[in-house]
């Protein structure tokens, strides 16, 4: 049996000649109701969407050649990737189609080679993290997640000003392309067949961790982790671009901001209302749009946060054991770093981390900074800081 996986583009008008010939030869068409309505008139058809249902239809078919129809391109967020592993032993060909990304790019006369391609159709999608990657982000939408949902998320993160373009019913007589801002589209209804293009969020040029202390807004009695300790802590956490991070006891938000400039998303917990306001100002100043601030006390405020990959504890309010256990419950494989300035905190952190099954390591950072005294430069010692890290052995 010959099986052709067909990318149907955005409709009959964008179907390739190769695909059209395959559909014409086929003795059976398998696909969604929408595609069968377009291409299956007067032909034997089976409605099936999931890989398992399609495989069942194939196994029950008594034909020499059939086509499985997919919208857009079979290699672009298509169900073909789940079906292919099930077709071992069959004679399979894939015929690409014109994707909605290609069609939108053509309509607005822009190249799409540098776009970040994302799907928000039936899968978790973080549009804020996507637009923070420094290039235009294209989103397939559908189901409960339309362009309005994505634009609300952008607006809630402070990115309501971001320029966006929505393409509705591309390739059909109902096609419409609209440009505006995320805030303008956050409460607007769009067709169920829509895509969204969002421009990149403004952010500082990417650099290694350890921003100068002077670039952060500060306030009296609100603590801030200093540059050298901050850089070392982020290095200890081995933060990756795909990581979700927590910063517990965020203070001014200096560590939170630096984590956000390195990671996918950051949740910062702080119980001091004035510190939250200051951290929000630092978030906006540095374009850390993927930083979410949570007002509350840990560990209670950690309950609804997403599963972390890396956690920094800068302040515990005397509840370090409960906090570390909450982190362990959320993800026992998370990488953790606790900042301590007293020997008692060092001792407690080290023992708890070991008790919870992490491999503990201790570093002491003692920094002296130059200070002018007349015509001389003297070194002024800063308070030593302990970094206690925990990683799964």
C-alpha cells in the first residue's frame, strides 16, 4: 500500500501540483472534517484526526494508494510527526505544503527565515518567553488559545505596546490581515483559523551575568545581592535558556532580573510590599518581561508556581527548612543555591540540602572593592557571603 502524507497548505488555492496529483490518484482520503469537505467531494473518505485513529483507518483500508491530509505543511507542527513512527513497513511519501507562516510572510512582504516559530494550538505556550528571544515570534493558534489570549498574556506582562499582526482564514475568500498592538487585540475576537506574529520585545543586549550594582534602582533597608555574588550564584545554578527559575526573597530584584535575562521564565517571591514595587521598577528598566513578581511569604506563595529547574534563595524569613522542602516537593531534581551571611544559616542550609538528597557544595565569596583615598586606592572589604548549592547526584 502506498501512503501519501499531504500538506494541503491553506486550502485548495495553495495546494501544490504534486499534492493535487496524489489526491486525484488516491482511492481513499483520511483527514479532518474540514479538509475532507474541501478535497473529498465524491470520493471515499474516512474522518480521523489522531495518529491512532488514522492508523486504524489505514489498517482497515483495502486500497493500493491513499492520502492522509494535513493542513499547512506536514512538517510544521503537524500530526504527521506522531503518525510516521507508526507506519514502519509501509511505502510512505511526504508532500510538503504552503504553511500559514509562509503565507502570512508573503502577504505582509517580509522574510520569515528569522522568525521564532511556535504553536499555541492545543499545547502550552508562553508568548512572553517567546518574544523575549530577540526575534519576531510567529504563533499558530487554535482551540481555547486565540490571538486575543496571547495578546492578553503579553499585555499583562507589560508588553501591551508590542506590535502584532493577525492573519485570519489565510488562503480563503475570508482572508483578513490586521496589524495593531497587543493591548488593542487583547479583547478582540478573531477567527478560529488565525495566526499571530509578534515583534520582539525590547531588551538589553545579551551578556554574561553580573550587571554592575549601579544599574539597579535601590532603596534604604531593601537588600540587594551584590554583583560578584550575583554572578557566582547564577553560574552555580547553571541557568539555561530553557529553564524556569524561582527567586525566593527577591529584595530589589537584582537576581530575579539577571535570571530573567538568562532563562525562559522567572517567578520571584517577596513579602515586602515596598521591595515588590522596587523589583517591578528594575524589571521594567531592564526589559525583564519574562519575570513574574509574586507578593507573599514562602513557602505558602510557592504553591501555585510552575515546576522550577533552578531556585535561588536570597531570603527565607527564618523558614528555610520549609522553603527547601517545598522546592524539593516541586521538583526534586531542581538545582538550588542558597545565599547565607551567617555561620548558623550556612550550617542549616548545608544540612537540610543533604537531608533532602541533594549533593551539597559550599563556597565562600569575600570581595574587596577599590576606594579612592586622596591620591591612593584602598581596598574596602565587603561582608563575606556563603553560597550553598544543591544538585541531584
